[in-house]
C-alpha cells in the first residue's frame, strides 16, 4: 500500500497545521538529559501536556470543527472520549460557539469530567469502555442531528494530529526514531504519514497497553480490563488508521501497567514532567527494552498529562516504597516512659524521617508490658533503611518490615 492509498496525505497535514496554528500551541520538543543518562539513549520529549487542555487532542478536534459547514455548527456536535478528546472538542467548540455533548465512560477520572464540563460541554456518562460510548454517541447523533466528532477515525482528525510530527522534526531534524502511544491510532497514523514524507528513513515505533494490544503483531489475546493508560484503552482501532499503521510503522511494543506506573514516576522525578498513563507509555516501552534504543536519538511523544491528582500521589508514593526510600516497620518496645522518645531520637540520629506513627498498645497479641508501633520512615534508599533498622535493634526494638507481614 502506498501513501496515495491513504485518506490523508502530507499536504493535508501541512494544511491542517497552518489552519490550527493560531489556536493551538506549537509545543516544545525538549532534551531529557537525566532520562537519557539513565536509559542510554538521547531522548527528546514532545510536551503535548502543554496544550491548553493538557493533551494533543485539540489539534485534530479544531481541524475537524473548522471544516464543518455553518448549519452543522448551529446544530452542534457530539463526541465519545475517555477524557482528552472530550476536552479538546469541548474547548474549541466552546471557543467557536458550537454546542457540544461528550459521551464518556463511567470510570473516567473526575479531573477529566470536570475539565470537560468546565469548557462548556454537556457530559453524558455511559458504559464502561469507549466502544460502548461510541454506539451511544452515534445513536444520539442520529436522534438529534448532531455531527459526530470521532476521536481518531476521521481524515481531519488524523491530519490535525499529524502536525505533531512536523513540529518535532522541525525542532530536532536528526531524530532517528519516534515513539508514539497508540489507542485508536489517529496520532500514530498522522505522525507516520508526516514523518515518512519528511524523513523516510526514520524508525516509527508504536506503543500499546498490555490490556488493549489491538494492533500489536504478536498474536496477543483479545483486549480488555482496566489500565492506568485509559487514554489508549481502545478495543477497536480505526478503519482509516489501521492500514496506515500497518504500512508505515516499523513495530508496536506492548507495556503492562506496572511498567507504565514506573514511567509516570520516573518522568515526574527525572524530567519534572507530569504525564498520565498514556503519556508515559512511550517511556515505559524504552524502559522495558533499553538495549533496543541504546545510543539512538529518540523523539518521545508525551501525549497527555491529565492524570487524577489522587492517582498521581499514589503512584509517586508507591515509587518511593519500591525504591526503598519509604519503609514501613512494626516495632515492639518496652512500654515505659521515654521509650517512644528514645525510638524517635534513634531514627533521627541516623538521618531517618518518621512521617507516620500508629500505636497498638491494646491488641491482645501484644504483651501487656510492651507496646507495638507501626511507623513509616523516609530514607535515602535501601542501604540507609537498613542502617535505621540496625540502630533500632541496638536499643532493643524488635523490628519487622510491614511488607513482610502476611
């Protein structure tokens, strides 16, 4: 299949880029030296998190909305989305005075629902996955005469998303590979068409969640279930995007949620970038196969940063525990005046920081002249944590790590 067989060409992408330039942000492509040093590649991040709505989606949404005739604008539009496409459509529809209804899955993070409503759209929560939303949105579109703004399977959407690649390759012309998250495939298809036209030799690597590996080429089972990367949790890729990806993309890597969780934390700590699960999927893929990217100048699309604050805090805290920088201990000490003060002083003397304390004096499994205390301690790492334990044992405290208790 040649480029002429696709519904979108590079000229369409260039035209879309010019059309949306005044109302979208040409986000920076920045070097990530700390991540590069850790992973052994020369990594550049395309920060689509800096778009007004926190993801790349406004590019395609605006390009589509600008293509609508006046009567369609008056009737209004409808879209289905797990959050980022919703916000892109809602923001630009509101800016253009177009009524918008967005169908979102019931489990959509609160922050995405609130943001979508904040841009002036009406949110209709329906079903548990985007495919259920799709059928509901089409039904409402038919009943109300609304124009469906598809999140990925539309030439105008694909063309708008392809502007990401034009900006990346203008900013860093000698990139050797682009790593791009894939859900329905609109972003990857647009980037692939643009990148192949500008740099035919560039490596194009897609990334999917292990829960939804709909385009991965290794015979994985049917997708489904929950995932941190809800932005790419799509069961059915587009009829327009699938052939483009099949013809132009070199490989599709699959990453599980544990790796995505690590990538969210690493990007926040080492690059000062807040990414949602889908936005961190590309980094997760490089972390999973660093030898594949060793020494390569890699452009990584951080496609979105709309992560729920509670979820982000949990990910960062779990990262501290995994890295040994947060340690939970259960201590049994003599129940006497000054014993707790001695314990606290001992931890402080070796540089530990107690962040939480819970007494267990009245539990029947604790001897009557003893007290059991659960403490959470911040440390500099596993070796420092062991020093804290050694110091506590020297003052007579019986120590058990909470993660070792059944």
